C-alpha cells in the first residue's frame, strides 16, 4: 500500500484467484473450469469478419446477448443484465442493493468474493455460519434486516439450499433483496429462476464460465424483475457502459443458443462426478454431497495442506483454502474422466506413502 | 429507481454513451472510433485455436499484454495495469486514490465519466472551470489539495494542456496523485509518459479504443510508478480479478506490437483532420484547435441542436452535449476522408437552407 492510497482502499480485502502457474503443464483442477471446449457454434460466431469489426464499440445495451439469455429462460430482455463475468454483476448488485441502512449477509464458508466486494463498497457484512454439517439453513437468515446473498449450490462445499426455504426468505420481507448466486446450478442444483415470476425481490446470478465453457470469455448474467435490472443498469452506466466486448457478446449468445451441447457437457460432468465421488470414498475420503462441477473432500489420513502440496508436486492442482472449519478439505474440480483417473491414482499413491 | 435501491446508488449520476441507433446505416461520427479496422496482426492473433481455449480462464495478471505495453513505452511490467477499457481503469483509480480527505478535481467541460465515477464512490468533486477560451490552465489546480484528473488532450474540446504546467502540478505536492487521461494523445498531443521516470505521483491512462482500432475489444491501460500500479491492482482484485477476456488480451498485445500500422493510422487521421478543419472554417465554423481524433466546432449560423438534428436526418451522427458553455458546439469524430467529405457536403447544404 502506497502513501497515495485512499483510506477506503486501504480497507479493501482483495480476492486471491486460484493459482495459474506457468512453469509446468498441470492437470488443473483448481478453478472449476469446464473440461470441454466451447460449443462449435462459438467458434463459428467469432468469425474473422467479426474480429475485423473490433474498431467499432460494442453495443452497451448488449441487445442481442440479452435477448438470447431471456429467450433461454422464458423471460423478457428487461429481466436480464449481462456482465463481464458474474463477478462484475455481483459488484453491481452489492452497490445497487446494499449501503447505509442496508447491510449484507452471507455464510462464513462461501464464495470469497462477497467479502471482497463488501469491502470495496464499505458495506457492513454479517457472517452467518453454516451449520455443523456445512448445510445452509435459511431459517438463520429470516430475521436479518438487510440484503442476503446465497451461493446455491454453495462454493466451495457444492451443497444446495432447498427452494422452499428460499421462498420463505423472499416472502418474509418483500422489501429485502435476495441474491441467489447460481454459478454452479447447471450441474444438478435446483434453480430459483422459476420463482422470478412470483418475487420481484429475487435476483438470480449465473455465469457462462462453468457449464457453458466460456471462463475465458467473461460472460455472466443476472435475471430479475425489471425494477432490479434497471437498478443494476444504473450502476453499470456509472462504472463501465461498454462492459462486454464485441467478441464475448457473440460468443455468449452462441453458447446459450446451443442447448444440446450444453446439456451434453453438464451430463458428462455429472457422470464423471459420480465416478469421482465413489472413487474418493473408496480411498477413505469424506466427500460432501455435491451438485456442482467440483467436490469438497477430506482424507482421513493426510491433512488438506499435505495433500494439496503433494498433489501439486505430482502435477495436479486442486484448491486448498487453509482456513478455519475447512482446513482439511480440498476443492477438486471435475475435469475429464482421464484427469480424474489421474487424480485418484495420485491420491491413492499419496495415501499409501502416508506421512 | 426501485424501492430496493441503496441510498448510495440513488445518488449515482450514470453516463450516457453516444447513441447507437440500429434503424439505419449512419455515418457514425459520434463516438470517436477509428475509421480503420484493427491491425491484420489482431486478426492473426485471435485464431480459431485460441477461440477454442475460451473454456479456460484468462490470465488475471495479464502477463503477456502488460509486458507488450511495458515494452512499447520502455517501462517494466510493474508499471502497467491493463483493464476492460480505460473506463474501468479510471474507476479503479478513483477508488484507489480518492476518498475521505482526498477529494477529486477536474474541469467543468471534460469527459463526462469522471462525475459518474465520483458519484459511484461517493466522492466530493471540485469542478474547476476551463478558461474563457476553453483552455485548461494548470495554475487553477496548483493549490487544490486532492487528486487531480486532467484529460489531455481534453474531451470534447480536443485541446491540450502544456507539459510544463503538468510538471509544476506534480512537483507542487508530491503526495497528491495526478491522473492524466491520454485517451486521445496519439493524434498529436504531448504525452506525459516521459515524466513517469521522474514523478511517482503521476498516473497516465490510455486506451486502445481510438488510435489502435480496438473500441470493441475493450482494452485500456494505466502507466505509473510500481506503487500506484500495486494500489490499482488492490482495487482490481476486489472488483473483478479476471477483468480482461482471453481474446482481448491477445488482440491488445497484437495491436500494440504493430507499431507501423498504428503510426500509419494516426497519420491518416491527422491528415483528414487538417482537411476537415479547413473545410469547416471555410463554411464559417469556429473550430477549437484539436490534437484528438475529433474536432469541436460551432457554426455562426445554426444552433448546435439544429445542426445535430438535421445532420442526423441526413444520416450523419455527431455528438451534441446540449449543456452550458458548449450548447452550440458539436463534437465530430474524424472518420475516413470520404465520410468527412459527406459531412462537409451535408453541413454546407444545411447552412444554405438556413433556419
């Protein structure tokens, strides 16, 4: 921190993304990317002709992309805001719906970005611990007077919060915004999108980084009532009106229109996840029930840190958070079947080696 | 504004980007895009193979792009931050270097985004009017105790602030950050980049949207001391660590490496600008001295609003701001020679028509 930094910025709590080492070819199971390339329709959409148009600004209203997302979810364009990844959308939502007299609440074990963004806007955060078994019980949020953010499925646990509970939360205070971060919902979670027609205080945030194989394209979206979306646009136009580049607008629209490819990818990830969970359990791992494209698991024989480091030595990257309550857990992305076989083989060898 | 909006967000002052009508093919001289396509090297860099890698996250450290920018300006990578357009970088800088006890100052007639971003972070802005002739006199800023932002060349006037004045501003208070927004500098302005070696309180912000024909790619960059850049990264990692997508990282690096193409484009724009200024003056326009890829001009016969509307009726879009001091001025982007000939022809016809 330099002498030039504002006091607000000195209180920031920056997020640490999963490591991207360049020194060796790793099996990368640490940032929840898809093991599958983007849809062939994405490669068609990002044509040389379109690349040649990069001298023109992108459409700040993201008209075509928003319409494609709206169509996929049986909504109107006024119910959609697209962003430069869902992280950007979350930042817009934190600014729009939290502030003086509107605190924000989320779980102790959840996506680390929420706390970074609270610090960015100087928000008062209320941390509501997950239950002993890492389940999120919506009862714990019912009386909280501010904005609630729930990752569902949660990260890094992969566990889901049941919809009836979320419905109660939405109904308890119709003036309170509930943000459901569904980054991982397509791998077996239950989406709140059908509730949008009933509750105008519900904002659903999704991303194309995981289930639509576009992590490097940076496209996320929010679905909500026209009122909430207009509020988010107010922030967007104060921050960065041309927030999505031309090629990602095209890639995102092509990806969301290729429903068959999307379904096939999600199904394959779920099948590989089932195989991986079974294999890990056979090795004596405790594995939380996952509806995401990752599993959260701990060994009964080696610490999380030891496993993380030794897997890395063997060329396999997984995510270890090294913090209270989850110190012995690893978050392991579901890669290809072959990658997961390599993981299981390495884990088995490490457990055999012992301490 | 909905009942859900935070009080902070209700005080926002969103920016209105130049219109992008879809109903007709316009000659678009309203958003300062380049009339030239991106470098052929950009088309090579964004290959089908690279598009196929969109399932992987982009490099959050922007290593390759930052190195390319650093090399071009004879700096180190630690002196560079790249962003999703320079608007994003300006937002990071406003958060990093302004806040409680650090107000921000800029001109009354300048890039409209500064005031939007001040509102975004709840900053106290001090507006320092340009002189009567629209020149920015650095004397007017010397005693201001907070962060100073100067667009140089200024938008929408196109006029430059002389470097000796900026040097005095940097020296007067070494603890005060001076942000020089050089979005248009490549068209004949004098860059502050050579001053970076002398002043660690100087931040230079540039964009690839204009002189490097990448408006639709959304790539901007900041150049400054390692301390200032580290501060900006602190904000970036609190907001959106993967802020640039994979394809724009490649496009940006390719664009900045093609020096010959860049020089040729800048030269062509300056030649067309000279022609345009002369032609406008012949028609009786007052034209401010421009070092940018646009001119700011007013007619002695028709109001700014009338000219704007009638040019639009004839299929030519220019930017009219309709605010105090500049109500009769139009900001006209320098397009291709052919486009400018069409503009002059239309303007001549409108002046002949009269009121």
